């Protein structure tokens, strides 16, 4: 009886264990299925998975691409190829009145151009001055296919920047502007624009150099320090944005090098572009403080020291009037010790045109301090 009872209890215990084990296994299966099935039905998880499959280039372009615009320009050209001895004054109204039929060469023609730009504020477009210069009509094309008229707010030839106002109502897709002072050589550079009329074309490269002075490129009528990249920029890309890997605008595509050395592209740093754009919006023009010098950076490779020398002095300019001469070495401007020509330019810009600034020079072995009052660059043309 005891044995039988013992066997029964063992059997019951076994059955109980088996039941308990099956319950645990069943619960595990049910719990596991819940854990596994939950994310599969979670749309947020799917979105994250989808986003993780995108490259940083795709995400950057998606962030700013809608703000990039096509700029179509028209310029009316009147041709008058009349004989030098012609006594007939051909007014357009008189031509129609007298039924004169002029040769085709003498009829007005339309010169068309195209470039790129981007919306940086409500209805305001930033682009290059050379894209819209001399245009009689400007049309801005949005990525959604809409084409709207635009008027020129202002342009600055010395920095090759212009601001347009779109004639229409928003809301407008606006680009996120970055900080070009944080760019490092080797950073990714994404150029977006409309080369040859092909909208939203994207090219990729890296930042190859910073503060590339345009005089190194043989350009002497501009006042620019550019970002150099190897991202392909083609005709029609001018005025389009240069993006960093986060999709922020760090520059405006403006120049390409053709012929020997082709493959070099140059962009205006966005910090400088913002400064110019806001002056154009506020005043319609930009003041460029200058003292009338060309500067030469001289580097001593043995000591790794750099000095800035005066290469040319504009006659009758503030620099000449203050006593600055060719071959003088500039030691200090204001409170800033000078290491590069950029230091001189920066201090003159910050000082403005309304007050004098101290300049410390070294001429042979003698230190000389002079005071110079900068003037606007447009005034130097009169000297």
C-alpha cells in the first residue's frame, strides 16, 4: 500500500513536473512570440530601419534639396548695324509707322542664361551676382515645378553675391545654414545645383583647402577667400549650395577651374555670404573698407615663419597718404598681430570706414606706427 501510494505520488509529482515544464515552455513560446511580433508591427521601427539604409548624402540632400532653385535669366539686346554715313534715325515706332523692314541682324534678340540658387529666408534667394547681372527678367524655378518671377534686391560684384525676392506667397522651403568657420580640410562636400538645366544634380567630394585667395587664381577684381573642393561643379551650378554631411549650407558654388588643373571647384564660405546678403537686404549695397594695398604672404620654410609685405600701394589712397610704402612689413593692425594677409583684411573690415586704425610697420630695421582711415572700395577707383 505504501509502495503503491509512493508510486502514485511519484507519478503525480512527475505529471506535475511535466505539466509545470509544459506550462513554462508554453509561456516562453507565447512570451517570445509577443516580443518578436511587437517590433514587426511597429511602424516607427520600420521607419528607423528604412532611414538607416539611406546614405548620409541622401539624408543631406533630402534636408536641403527642396530649397535649391533654378534661375533663368533673360537679357534684351538691341542691335543697330547701320552704315556710319546713315542720316536716318530709326526709332522703333517710326520704323512701324513708315513700314521699314530692317535686316534680321538689326532686330532685338534675347540672350538667355541659367544658374542656381537657394532659398535662405522667406521668399529670399541667394545666388551669384554673375548669374543675374544685366538681366531684364529673372524666373525662379522651384523643385515642385512652379516657376515664379523674381526681382533683384541687390548685388555685390566684389564678392559675387546677389539676393533675389520671389514674387509670390509661401510657405517656402528654406535651407539650413551652417557655420563655415567649423569646416576642416578633408570634410565631405556635397554640391547641389542645376548644371546644363538638369535640376537637383548632386556631386560629392571633399574640402581640399580653406581660405583660397582669388588672386592666386589670377582674379584681381574680386574680394574673396574661397573654399576649394573636388566636388564637380559645372556651368549652371553657379549660385547653388555646397553642403556638409549634415545637409547644412557651408558655401555657395561660384568658380570652376577649366583647362590645365581642371577638377578644382571653389565656393564662397556661407558666413561671408550671410554677412553680405543681410547687408544687401537691409541697404541694397555693401560697404567694403579698404586702405589701398596689395599684400604678399612670404613664408620662411626654414623657420616656418610667415610675414606680410606690401606689394603695391594705390596712388593717393589712404595707405599712401598715411606713409605706407612698398616692401614694408605689416606687424600689427589694430590690436591684432599679423601672420597672414587675411589678418590684415579682417581687421580693416572690422574697423569700418568711419574711424582710423593703427598699423605697425617694419621698414628695414625700423618700426613705424601710422594711422589709416579706410575708405569704401568703390572710392579707390576714383584715385
